[in-house]
C-alpha cells in the first residue's frame, strides 16, 4: 500500500524535470521567476512552465514575439515595468489568458491598440502609467471583463474611450487613473454615463482641462458626494480659462469662476430612509434621534444640518416651536416628555444640508402602550409576588428564609428609551430579542458616532 505516496514522490521528482530549467540569469523560487535587472534585451529562450509570477522588470526588452508566454499556462502576474517596449505585436499574450496582473508601466508605449490585451478576460490589474501613450483605441478595454484597476497616468492621452465602459462590460472596475495626461475637453456626457463605481474611482487631476460649465458641473457633483479622488487631490484639479495654460485655476478651491454656470441641483440624491421602531409605556420619556445618511457620510464638505420633524398628532415640529412636552434639540433629537397613547405613530425627520442641497429623512415608528392595569399599585403586587415566590421556595427548600430582596428593590428610574440609527432593525435576523436589542441600541449609538467624528477631523485637517 506504499505505492500511493511513492507515486506522488515520483511525480514530484519527475514533473520539475519535465519543465524548462531556470535560466541562468534568473532566480527561481517555487512558482516565482525573477529575471529583473538582468540586462535582458530579449526573453530567455525557455522559462519554467510552472511559474505563476514572472518578473522581467528593469531590463532592455524592446520587442516581444507573438505568443511569447504560451508555454506558461499558469502565468498570473507578469511584470515588465522599466523596459523599452514601444509597441506590442499582435497576439503577444496569446495563450496567456490566465493573466491577472500585467505591469507595463515605465515603458515607451506610444499607443494602446485594440488587439493588445485581447483574450485577457481574467485580467484584474493593468498598469500602463509612465509611458508615452497618446492614443487609446476604442476597443482596448472591451473583453477585459474582470478588470478592477487600470492605471494610465503620466502619459500623453488626449482622448479616452469612456463610452466603452458600462456596467455590464466592466462590473468590477473601481479604479481608472487618467491623471497627469493631456485631456483638455472630455466627453462629459460619456463620463456621466459611467457606472457609479467607475466614477467614484476615476482620477482626472493634473490634466490640461479647459474651464467650462459642463466640466464644472461634473466635478461639482463628485465633490458633493465626497469622492476620494477630489478630496485627496483638490489642489491638483486645475483648469485653464479660455485654454491659456498660464491662467490655470484650482477650480475646486475657487468656485467663484463658475458663478455663471447653472449647476443642476441633485433633485433626489441620497434620500435614505432608515426605518426603526420604538415601543414605550405611557408616561415614559422618549428620544428620537435624527441620524441620517447625511450625518453619517463623512464627505468632507458637510455643511450645517437643519432638522424638522413631522409628528402624527401635532404635524410639523420645528426648532422654534414652544412646546413643553415635546422638545427638539439642535442636533435633531426629538424628546417627548411624557408619552400618551395617542402620541403613537410614525415620526418623520428631515435633515437638510442647505449648502450641499441634500435632504435625508428618517422614520421612527413609535408605539406607546397603555400602562399595564396592575401598575397602579406596583408595591403591592411586588410584595404579593414575593410572598407567593417565598411560599413556593419554602415549600421546596423547607426553611430557606425570605430575605425579601425583591420587595425592597426600588423601582428602576424611568430609563429614557432612545431610538437611534440601528441598521440591525432593518434585518430582523439579527434582532434576537427585544431586550437584547435595547441593550445593543446604546452601544451601537456610540460606535456609530465615533468614526464620524474621526472622519470629520481627518476631513478638515489638511485645510488648516
Ligand atoms: C493556444 O491557444 C489555441 C487556441 O486559442 C490552441 O489551439 C493552442 O493549442 C494553444 N497552444 C498552446 C501551446 O497551449
Ligand atoms: C502633472 O503631469 C505632468 C505630466 O503630464 C508631470 O510631469 C507632473 O509631475 C504632474 N504633476 C503632478 C503634481 O502630479
Ligand atoms: C458672469 O456674467 C456676468 C454678466 O452676466 C459677467 O459680467 C461676468 O463676467 C460673468 N462672469 C464670469 C466669471 O464669466
Ligand atoms: C391625546 O390625549 C389627551 C388626553 O389623554 C388629550 O388631552 C390630547 O388632546 C390628545 N391629543 C391628540 C392629538 O389627540
Ligand atoms: C415659550 O414659553 C415660555 C414659557 O414656557 C414663554 O415665556 C415664552 O414667551 C414662549 N415663547 C414663545 C415664542 O411662544
Ligand atoms: C442631542 O442632544 C441631546 C441634548 O443635549 C442629547 O441628549 C442627545 O444624546 C443628543 N443626540 C445625539 C445624537 O447626539
Ligand atoms: C429639502 O428640505 C427643504 C426644507 O425642508 C425643502 O424645502 C426642500 O424642498 C427639500 N428638498 C428635497 C429635494 O426634498
Ligand atoms: C408601527 O408599529 C405598529 C405596531 O407594531 C404597527 O401596527 C404599524 O403598522 C406600524 N406603522 C408603520 C407605518 O410601520
């Protein structure tokens, strides 16, 4: 029965022998072959067929033959940065369809032709920065349906085929770096039609953009949504007035140049409704927080929020209302002093950020239960309860004395139930029991608040 392991051992010994040996200028370690900085002017004649990673960076490669990597069926990472490739022949990557990461940065590519990456449907990362690319042909990215990140920065690109990127064609694309190129006028309608994920990860700073309203409108909306690309590179977003490179302005900082532009206000941008539920007994105080997506989204440019509540019984409740029973705090929290059964119903809070023209609403369903009938004589009922328990315990344990701890227990101070933003209320799966739920409420609230403060602090730090 030892033939099994023996066979395996034989296989292990035989298989490496069957693949090409490690070229003398390279270093081979498990499934990685590194031939970087080896002075190579052409590919080594034979490369180990089992390698997953092949590093050819920092060499003098200027030409690759068609199907150069066809004998490497497991190849996933191919690094060819810092070479002298000026163009790629048709079918260089034929039979290399397992590639996931392709690094062609810091070469001399002048264009990206549509045949370059044909068949690389598993490709996730494409690095083409720091070349001399002036043109990206229309179909270049089609077929790269697994693409997640593409880097085209520091080139000489004047046009980019934005139209070829759509939800169904590139569902995972979340980073498209086109910064430091030479695009002056972009097809903004195509840009606006890009999938949301791509827009969020689109980097366009340090181009030679020409100031106009179409351009400004797009960046204005992205700024509003707090995209990292704008926050991290606010000063590198420049445009030139009337195309003159000398009159370049940082348009995210100096919006007054665009006074005359009519920026279409987002009519229904993030209007998030977070439903939640609170149940109290009549007479209790209740606090309803107005935590909405506006308060939660860091975003940077968040302005001052104003709040208004719509109550089922009393209608609109604003900050200036003078009601002793209901008070509205500056932070949007609504407090009902002593609830009555007829206070039950749906309370809707609207948080409005006038500066960013955003609204968000939050709904809380308040149920006020009538007091339990025996509650009028709590002391008596507890005493009775204790006596009954005592009798039962005595009957069971004979002489166990009743310390009557339960009799003396003071009525707990009326805790104020607080309805906070709690995502778990939206997914009943997580709400095991009401009691647990209320405990979670308090801690959830803290957890929710703290990152927000940190984010705000981080957002403001660079400006000071
Ligand atoms: C390369 O791919 C073609 C089909 O595209 C196939 O016919 C051929 O056998 C493959 N060659 C190798 C060496 O895998
Ligand atoms: C802007 O782009 C040019 C090339 O187009 C580059 O040389 C320069 O370093 C870039 N500047 C910044 C701040 O990225
Ligand atoms: C805006 O329009 C006014 C007149 O309508 C004009 O005087 C002003 O120069 C314009 N501002 C800019 C920045 O174009
Ligand atoms: C709710 O009930 C109280 C009496 O319990 C009454 O005074 C009050 O007007 C009622 N409010 C509404 C909105 O019906
Ligand atoms: C609000 O109520 C207080 C008394 O509770 C009263 O002095 C004050 O004038 C009222 N303000 C308005 C605007 O009604
Ligand atoms: C809002 O302010 C009230 C009173 O200062 C406070 O009790 C409540 O916890 C605050 N709510 C939030 C969400 O900060
Ligand atoms: C936002 O709220 C303000 C004030 O409550 C209201 O005037 C405006 O119409 C609201 N806008 C939207 C888009 O709901
Ligand atoms: C609020 O909660 C009560 C009791 O659970 C329920 O009957 C009612 O339909 C809810 N209302 C809304 C608008 O969800």
